[in-house]
């Protein structure tokens, strides 16, 4: 299924890159992954209201 003009492989690469960014921040800051924090940060970065 192609959505938003992306192929399946491009969507997988984008998802992988997002997880690598999350992992990098967790490792460099020495914190465990917390989904609530990640969602809040992502919404704030995208300008969304919770």
C-alpha cells in the first residue's frame, strides 16, 4: 500500500530512522525509553496540542 507518495520501503526507512533517533537520544542522555515522553516530544515538535 502506498500512502502519502511513499513506497513501502521508503516508509520502513523513515520508521527505522525515527527509532534510531530515539535510541540515540536515550543512549546519549542515559535514560530509558518512555513512550509517553516520546509522544509528548513528538507532538510538541509537530506543533500539535495534546
